[in-house]
C-alpha cells in the first residue's frame, strides 16, 4: 500500500511532492519522507506518522529543490520508524524509494556489507540504494547504474531514484508493481498511482512491466527490459480530478457506498438490449467461445475472490458448466490441471494485484481457451496482458474496503454467468427474469441506501460488541466472508 512520487522540474517541487503524497494517503501508510537534490547536496526529511507531519518538518526547514522523490511507507521489512522510513540513501550520493518486496535482499545485503557498505535500517530498500551506488562508483550514470542494479533484484518493485551527480534527473523502474509517468511542461513526473499527479497533469504514460524511465524537466526516455529505447502511448486521464474528492461525505467509503447505484448503471450501460445481454461485450468471437467452453477457472484475491466465489455458484447453476474459483496466490504455485476448452477469468479492481498478475502469467502457457479480465482500470497491467476484457466502470475507488468495485464485479460476473447459461441452453424465462433484475438493481440499491437512519440505529445496537460471526450458506457463503472482511478492515 506504499506510495511513490518523483518530479524533475524547473520550479520548486517540494509542495508538489507533498501534495502528491497527500493524494495517496487513502492507500494507508505508517511513515512518510522525501529526498531533494539541492544546492547544498542531498537532503532528506523523514518521519513516522502522517504526511502532515512531514509537511510541518518542511515548513520548519523551508528547503526548496527542483528535483526530488517522496514516499509513504507501509512497513514490511522493519518496524515503522524514521530509521526505516523511505527514502534510503547510500553514502549521501543517491537516494531511493521503493514499493514491493525484494526476495533476495538478505543475500545482496551480505554481499554489500563485504564490500564495505554499512546499513542503517532493517529494510530491503536500503539494499537497492547501496547496490545502485556500487555501480555509480564504477563511473556509470544514474540511468546505467539502475539498469545494472535491477538485473540483480528478485521480486516485485517500483523504484524511483535521484543522485547528486545527476541533479536534474529522476530515474524509475518497475517490475510487478505499478508506475505511471505524468507528462508536463517544464516538469515531468512519476508516481505509483495517477491520483498523485492529477493536480499537475492529465496526460499519462503507463509503463509496461520491466520498463526503465529517465526524466529531466523537458524529456522522458523509456527503455524496455532488453534496454531498447521505446515509445509508449500518452493517454488522457479518463476521470475528473474531483472524482477522488470526498465532497459532502465524512469519508471515502461512505461516498463510494452511495455511488453504487450509478456505478452499477454505468457497468450495465450499453450492454443490455431488449431483455438480453449483448454477447459481443465479451469480444468479437464471444458467441463461439461461450458455446465451445467446457469449464471456467476464476483467479483473484481478496474481495475479488469473494465475488468469484459467488460467480462459481451462478455459472454452475445457470449452465451446468464446472467452475473453479481460486485465490491467485495459491493458483500460481501449483500445477493445476486444465480441462479442455477452459476459460480463464481474472478479477481485480486495480488490475495491478501482483499475485493475480503472476497467476495470469503462469496460466499463459497452460492451454486455456481464452483469458478474460474483469477489471476497473483500463490502463492496468492486467487489462493489457489479457486478450478479452470486461471493464466494471466503477470509477476511482479510494476507500481501502471495497464497495462499489465489489458490487460492479458481481454485476460483470452475473452477465458472464448468464451468457454462458444462454449459450448452454438455460431456460429462457429464467434468463429474462435475471436480466430484468439486473436492470432494476440500481433502483433497488438506491432504496436500500434510503434506509440510512435505520441502519445507523442498528449500528448503535452492535457498536459495543467485541466479536461478530457472519453466517451464510450456498451463494450467501462468500457474501458472509465479504461482510466479515469489511468489518475487520474498518474496525
């Protein structure tokens, strides 16, 4: 849940870095920091706690800089503390921020210690900083040093780095963790999430897995994992900056609960006609594919997996087609038997869930009939890696506990289940009744939300309880699991 922001500009970037971190606060974090290239050298500001405390530190120092990186951290290696907070430096020459987990960090740590590097933190990120510095000492540029260093890293990462020797440059790299480049005028940006940059630009480049990016105030150069210079398409943001503002609501989760009727309507828009689902929404050859398929394998994580478990009941009930719903982190580590003509379905709100992406890659050579992604983010890695896509159109979901993304996943999966059923001879009356219920769903949810006062009264009755048990049978079993997850996430 960490956040990254990096900027190379011809203006003071410190307020922009802090604003970017504040836009990423919804992701959850326990510490924050930034590293700046100034006339007086490399300067770091770090603190456990909130971004506002980092802003207060900066207000005391009044430091300005035209190049910098910033980070919010959720502890994985090492406790939350200033010592473990990002950015991490090496010999006061280079500073690095990092999302992800470096699996071989201990081996690299021992190697670097043998070369004389001293470690101040418990993090795997400090290993990256020293490793890059070890290549800088041989005369490599910052870009070349990072290019060499990432070949030694095992695991998932998104990295941004700055160095004293390259005062107007920010270099980033990604593998298994998202990173986006913001295109500006006299300033270029990178971040782990477009939300961090919406106040500065509407134009973005979504980096491919394995990409390396080099930014100066006026240039963007991207290299693929082979080292070849490549052009990536610049795309306009598809949502308004105010789409990520709370408005009248006390918190994002409440806002997104009330956005569910519109999110469902958007997910259904243009996909239903004259009492039926338009099969073409699953791809130009969908009718043939749905007729041929003999099994469905759904792979997902978290709330998406609960939606997948619901879909398993629907698919088998509507069509008699065997359906398997599996957690991606387990699926990717076993040699699953793939029945003939099996459709693989991946489900993810962000399209960047690392286990789901790894499962998709694992499945790519397993002989599936086709690979369908159900996702909420059009430019995500999952969407780009799948030949068939059904977007959920939930819009930005900021709350950590999924609401409108979960319910629109259910809507998308219901459409898939019904179309498989129709292709396999589902009773026509039952099919039409189910489609009609989908059409009425936004209004039904609106009526439920109108019960707000009664729901608050019920919450008061249970607010002092220390334990809760959610029960469900059949299709309600995964709904009970999702309800339990919600309570654990927010309490």
